[in-house]
């Protein structure tokens, strides 16, 4: 805790601390005793949110306090700093609550301003993300996606479930829905943050392009500022390449990692010409030419077994690729292929446990690349999946989910 230290401020701060202690315990009697007769309660926002409005008088505020647990289930409530003087206390922190009427979970930074007189609270005002609260009070048929601007790029992500945080990052031409089989199961025990990578899905992108290094920096900022704790990073292909950078450069932010169908090497020279032609079609081709491009690319990514057994899912994935912004896909291709570079030197710096998964029939990042990664890491497990190509989380969804769950439930291992 940090605070402006004076004798009189210490007294007013103690009132605020007593308030939070009683609030956490649900002790209405103690809370009532901390309120002045004419206390003013000030919560800005949409009136559709049950806690929003202006109240005056102890009795009305006590009614508000009694209704709080009928509307919210507290997941996290942290006060990190106090500032103030003899009459004013600013408590700075964050919360995360589930709205009981909708099942939506919402979190926000907050500042609570207490005005203290004669050891009682005579005014309370909270500053929080009222728009996010309003959205959480709206019944949604599907899980709510959120957005955050990181160093100028707007990232869209799904935030679902409660528990230790799993952060998912997909590969080129996909979006966060590529992990739908995994997060539907794992969100029962974990908080799943499922990203749309820059230029993919509903995330924005810089028209001048980006690199995998800048994505790693963006996600590091997100973890630091929004999650306040290390995550398990789950990355496929380009997502795994970002994960290696993140875990090596920001080791305090990653507690475990899952790498799926990825590489620590630069793109082989013999493939560059084909990628240049594909990039040209993305930038300047017609819709029909781009459709034909993805028809040709899919057999280079997915196993024959999956394409034959799941033709509708394969067709849906081609449509998802085709509906991406082609200019953004060209920039994403540049980052994931042309400028990604060789990062094998980073692997020995990663000391957290890592699960490496690869399809035995992956032509894009063949199994020997995953073997190389696993052998270069301090603490790793390797799983090779038969009849599986470059998208194991789609092609062998149940196996991948089970492998991740077993890995997460296993005992932590020291370097």
C-alpha cells in the first residue's frame, strides 16, 4: 500500500479500510455504523444497472448494500493504493464480478472517493467502467467479446470462464474461433482469453504493418495491465511464435505455455517465392482468385483424413479465411512469414513448463521443428498426433483439449 502519511489521514484511511473489511464480510451492522445519517451515495452510469444512481440517507444506502449480493458475485476485489487527507480518501484498485441476472462477468479498474467526517463516511463515489457494466447487465445469447487498444491496435477477444488465465493466440488466416473446441471445455475450470490476432477476425491492424515482436509486446502490456498475474499462453503457428518471444522476453508474465504446430526457425528459402505469389493475390487479386487461393492453401495445411471426414467444417474454415480483410492478411503474412526471423536462440531462456503439440502430417511446420523446440527447452513435453496437420486444435480437437487439460493439472516443475 502507498499513501500520503499524516496523522489525520491515517484516521480517515482507517475508516475506509474498516469499510472494505466489513463489506468483504457482508457485515451490514458494521457498515451501517460507518455511515453518517445524511450520507450521499454516488454511482454514475446507466440506470439499467442495479447499483447506479444517487442516494442520500443511511437507510437508503443500507438497502443498497443489502441488494448488492443479490445482483453480483464478487470474483476479485483488490485495493492497491490509498491517497488523501484528513477528510478525503481515494482508494485505487480493481474488481471483477459476475452479474447474477445474466451470467456475464465484468472487471474494471476503479477509484473510490470517500469523504470522512467524525470517523464516519458522509459521501461515497466510485469511478469505474460504467459502459462495460451496462453491457454485462444485457442478456447475451453468445459470450460477450471485448476490445482493448494496445499500442494503437484494437484487439478483440473473448473472455469466458473463471480461474487461472489461459491466453489463446491463433495462427495465420484464422481467428479466435479456431480454439472453440478447447475453450468450451476449459472455460469450465479456467478463465479463457481468446484473441483475434492483428488483422484477423474483428481486431484492427496498422496499415503500415507489424511484426511478431510487436504483438508479443502488446500482449505483455495486456497481461500486465488487465490481468495482473502470469498466464498460461496457448499459441498455434504464428501464435506460438509470439508465445516464444513473450515467454523469453517477459518471463514473469508466463507460468506455462502450450505450443501447437509452430516453428522457431525462419521460413525456408524454397517457400518464399510461393508466399510472394500468394501475397500478391491477397493484395491485388479478385474475390474469385482469393477463393481459389484458399482452396489451394487448405490441403497444404490440413490432413487428408480431416478434409475427407469433415468437409463441411473444412468449407466453413475456407469461408472464414476468405472473409478476412485481404489487405490485412497480406500484412499478417508478411509478419508471420517474411519478417519473422530465427528465434531458436530464445528457447534456452524459457524456463517454464511447455507442452509442444504437432500433427504428424503437418506440412507447414513439420514434426521435426516441434522436436527441435522441445529438445531446446529447459522443461518440455512433446505430443505428436497421427493423421493430423497444421491445425491440431481443429483436426484432433478432443485430443488437444485432453492434452492441455492434463498438462495444466500436472504438478509444476522447476527449471
